[in-house]
């Protein structure tokens, strides 16, 4: 009887203890799950660091915006020396972001939160659009499926079509109303759904342009950003190892001296004073255009560096010069300016020279205004002079075609628009995409290596683990299926 009594007491005490300790075995610093709201910043941050990270540096070196100047970055100047391991990290980061986006979409369905799903769809489309533009055929429809360790590679054309469908669905969801997300969780637009819808339309315009559908590109460009205030801006901070602009962190803290712009084509093209020797005999300045301030916003030099240029990473953290350099602080990822350039190209291609010049002048008026897409505090480079063009400037022998006697004025205008895109997209993979999908209309002068780089190699991690990886593996000089000019 005594033993039975003690057993009853012991069970009662144990039950009380279990009740007393309920929940204390859960580590709040190691959550095993989260709702969509508390996951959304992950892919937001990832898209910033993916688009301003390794792929932007590498393609910028290949398009001659930058120069690899020390150690392994010297080898990266030659695209023929590009290895599959160079792609491991950016590919993995992109698909990590896509994984998070798809998890959020599934959670948003359960939570009856269509706006949150729409935001995750836009973020997925942004990352996957860049992935397919750089690698060609890639896993998309079967990607991120735990039951399928060897996801098929979708044709590049099908990926672009799938992204258009994804963005259409995102726009429907963003218009649906409901809870959405809190402003503090939205590092891009502070829960402004009108701007998220504009971003979705802007990405549709970009991807239609990628595949040469100029009519749809123009249609959606008009539905994209309506001013620079609507731009998608990567918001970087001042904490090393965490929030620094990746360009700034790499060039100043992580690998100083590895990458600069010594003898690169882009700064030589923009520099009105030809400070250093110009091996390309290239200059963009003339009676209707003075690039001084914008050149300095993109590139700079110190007397110590007498051999060439550097990407301008001046900022308010270390130099007390807020927003003085494009590669030092926040960076614009999808913009109103891009929408105006798309519309100018459409007008030139479809409606002819006069319409194209008028549309391009709208863009030029925007770029002549300081404080949005370039800033500087140096009096020597106090402005950007972009006067309106007239049709005759693109005629044979005109201001924009001075050495030709037989060229088509529309082609001369398109060359100018793409040269402007080349300058504007410094630090973006879009310059690399432009070069290949247009057969280098801008006449970018590349470094002196064999062939023209067309794509990034598939990552070695993917080759080792996914049996669906294309075989034979295309090399860096093989055009992607859509961009096969």
C-alpha cells in the first residue's frame, strides 16, 4: 500500500514538473519554422546581395567596366579562364533565395495572404530572370522539389515564358487586398503595393526586351516605374560583414587592390579629360553632352593611383561623403530610367527616327538632373550636360555618326541608346545581357582575349550532383539559346 501511494505521488509530481517546464525546451534563437511575414526579409536581402555581388563583378570585368588587377582576379579578365567553381556561390545564393520565395508562397496560401504571395513571386521572378539570362537553360519548373534530386533544365525560352506567367499571377495577388506585410518588414517599398505592382510590370518589360518582344516590352515599361521615387533600391548599411554594399566591401575591406578599372573601356569612354592614357580612343563627350559629373560618380582616382581608374566607392561611412560614389552605398536595381530607355528603343525600332529621338530625349532630360542617378560634390565635375538631340544628329556625318557616310540613322540612334545603357548599367549584369542579345550594338571594346563571353559556366556543385545538367556542358563562348545573335 505504501509503495502504491508513493507511486501515485511520484506520478503527480512528475506531471506537475512537466507542466512547469512546458515550452522551456524550445530555443527562441533556433526556430524550426516561421510564418510568411517573418520569412520575407530573407529573400529581400538575398536579391540585393545576389544582384550586386559576384555575378555583377565578373560580368562587369568581362564587359570592360572593371579590371581584375591582382591575384586570382587577374585571371578573371580572360573569360576563357572562367571555371565552373566560379559559379558555385552565386548559383547557390540565387536558388537559396528562390527556395525561400516558394516556401513563403506556400505559407501565404495557407495564411490566406495573397499580397504576401505576390511579393514573394516578384522576388522569385527577379532572381530567376537574372539566372536564366546568365546561364541559359536552368532548373525552374522542377527546381526546389525535395522529392526530385535531379530537377530538369527548362529551355531558356520556357523559363522566360514561365516568368511572365509568374509575374501576371503576382500582379493579381498584389491587387487582391488583405493583410500583406508590415512596412517595417519591407526593405524596398514599406508595404506600398502600388510600387510592388510597378516593379512586377518593370520586370515583365525587362524580360520581354531580353527575348526581343519590343511591343510587349514597351507596353509593360509604361506600367512600370512612373518616377525615380518608384525605383527598386538595394538599401545597404554601414556594418562590415553584414550590410555593406558588396562592391565596397570587396574593394576596400575584403580584397583591396584585386579589382579596379585600370585601362577599362567604360571610364575611358566617359572621362572628359582623358586623365590616363586611353588605349581605346573612346570619348562620349561632345557639344551636346558632357559626362564629367556622372563619370566621377562611377569612377574616381587618387594621385597615388597613377596607373588607371577605380570604381567610385566613396561614401558617408569612411569618407563623410554621402552618396558620392555609385559603388559605395545604396544601388538601384530596377529603375524608371530603364523603363524610359526601353520605351526609346521601342519607338526607334517600331516608329522610326523622329519618335525614337523624342523618347530618348525624355530619358536624357531625366539624366541631366542631379541627385537621382548621379551625384557629386566636386566643383570640377559640377554637372551633366545632356542637351536634346535632333534627327540630324544621327544622320551620316552627324554629331552621333561623324565618321560614317552610309549608316542607317535608326541604327545610329540604337547604337547611342545601347551605349547609354552600357554606361547606365555599370555594376549590373544587364550590360552583359545587352551585349550578347544585341550582338554588341553599343560597339563595346572588350579586353584582348579570344572570342566574346556569352554565358557563365554551370557550377561544379550542380555538375556533381544533378544528373540533369546539360551534357556536353556548354562553354563560355556558346551563346545561350535565346541570345543567339
